C-alpha cells in the first residue's frame, strides 16, 4: 500500500468506502492508510565516528512531493567525539538555515539510552548527531547508537 494524497477538489466518492477515513488539514485530505513497508527506499547513509563494521543499521526514506521522511538506526563501536551520516537528498535552504533539528535516541559509551539531537543544515546532505539537546559531544570509546525518525524539505 502507499499513502494517498488528494486535494479537496478530488471527488471523494471516487474512492471505496473503506478508504474514506480522512482527516482535514487546511485544504488537503489525507487517506489514513497503514504503511506495509513496501514503499520505502534505502540509501547509503555512510555514518562516521565508528570503528569497523556497524552492528546495527537501517536507513529508509520516503519522498512525498518535496518532503523526505527518513527512518534511520545505526550503532557500533565509537572511535570519535562526533557522529554524522549522509541524508538521501540535499536539504532546501542555505547553510545558515536549519533544515531540521529533532530529538534522536542516543546511546553513548555503552551508557543508558537518552534523548539527544539530530540536526541538518540547509544546502547540505550531512546530518549531525549529538548526545544531548545542547549539542553534547560523544565519547570515543564503547558502544554508540543512534535512532531517528524525521522529515525535511528537499532542495
């Protein structure tokens, strides 16, 4: 299945009754369709700040118009105080503009899982990950883990 997007000008009766679960947001109707996992693509995020092969990793994206939704998870042995990955598309805007800044599930130096931060500047593909919402640095030892689900506008 895929997500269906239609404007208020589409004929609502053109869709089967089972698909009539819409919510209204401004001038757009969205069908509520459960994602079955077949319409996401993968990309090579190439995380940095790790020693050797990653022990856990997945990178999925879904392009919807000029927005890209990303789901990523990776972890392994840390060997740097910074962690980055490459997004699937260049973000809209210029470097001074943040394309996104969102919470990310983080594990640093084999410690507890906590909320850190993922951030991407406009005009780039680089996603930076931090151990705290205040841009905390990583420990260059132990297990490091990142999980984030977010979206941004594509250039």
